[in-house]
C-alpha cells in the first residue's frame, strides 16, 4: 500500500510481495484468516460443544463458531476430517451431522448391542421417534460396534441366544419355530406364544421339539399336549392301565381307546397278549369297553 517501513524498502526481496496471496503464504501460512479477516470458512473443533464449527464470526452462518484461534485451533477442509482428527470419541457420522446442524440424519440403519436401550437383543441405529420400534437410538459414541445385519450382530454380541430367536427379537418379527415348555410338557409356537427365556433351544419343527426337547413323552402325547390334531397318531396296540386294571388301545376316541400311550407303557400287539399281563382279570372284563 506504499506505507511500508523503510527497512522493508531497503530489502524488498525479503519483505515485499506482489500480491496478498503471496504475502499470506510467505509470512502467515498457518493463519487462514490472513486473506479474510471475517474467517477462512474452514472447520475447527469446538470440543466443549462436541462439534466441529466453521471459522467465521458468530451469527454469520448456521455453522459459524466464531473466529478460530490461530495459535491453538487446527483448521480442516471439512467437518468429517475435523471430527476424525479432533473428536475421535464421537461416532464420525453423528459428529459430521451435528456439525452441519443436519435435521435429516436418522442414523446408519446398522445394528448394535441393545444394553443402552434396556433390551437383551440387537437394536437399530436410528431414532425411535421415526416410528420404527426396532430403533435403539442414534449412535453417538465411536466405541459402539455396528453390524450390517441383525443376524451378524446377534452372532457377535449375543452368541448364547439362538441366532434366529435373537434376530427375530431384534427386528420385532414373529418367529415361526418352536420351543419346549418343560414346565407344562408341551411345545409352543414362538410366533403365537413367544418364549421369555432367551436361552431356550429353538426347533425348526414341532416334531423335533417333541423328540429332542420333551424326550420323556411319546411324540403323539407331546403333539396332543401341544394342541395338534393327533387323530390316527396312536399305534392301535394295547397297554395295561393298572389303575382300571384293563387293557386299553393306544388311540384317542371311543373304547377300547384309552388315550395315547405314555413313554413308560409297554405295548402289546393283541388284546390277548395284553390281557395275559393282568391274568387275574377275567377275559370278558379285561379290555376296556
């Protein structure tokens, strides 16, 4: 501007630059406000408010955080790089959205362990106010591990729960599989009566539930107790009912059917073989009528 001190005129190659850009780059390379006293428009960290803000005077824009301190604030080209470098304890997508003052960010839609949501299954990284009941809240901290699918999350975070059961609870979906109610000696369809015991063994079919989960029952007895139509499932063989001291047929319906046999009952092919076991009963009174 022609008002430089004499010592600069004496050594122009050392002190004088042809343009402002050259002057700033030469003497103040770290001062991004050199070219613009109203701020550089770049980004720096506001650790107190846990966001990155723009280097510009407060009130000049939605993201302005005031002029950066050229001595202490490191400047970044975008908020994501600022978040990664200066606010590493925050989940970077959340930090970036907060820095932009975005009202559109709804989480990643990935899945994480549900402890913070008060549930023992995986939950989705999204806002519960969105109406999606599988949302556990938007992830804010970088330490939270995110998984692509509920199945993957369940495998890594809840390996003690059957994966299908965990995934169904995580997505609030019905599970058309079975679990053994050992207290009431029957198998339950989880889509109808969901188990509250997340450590329960889950079976693909009611038959496998009966044979593996309630092995002390016959299949027919288990299916009957579980509400299935057991017509024709009996063997039509005979067993001794020692309470009535008669032989009953392993079937449901009118006599001589006595109901489906228990696991401990011995079956006989004919009435005569069965009646021989209660020899003190007259043949005419032996078979249930």
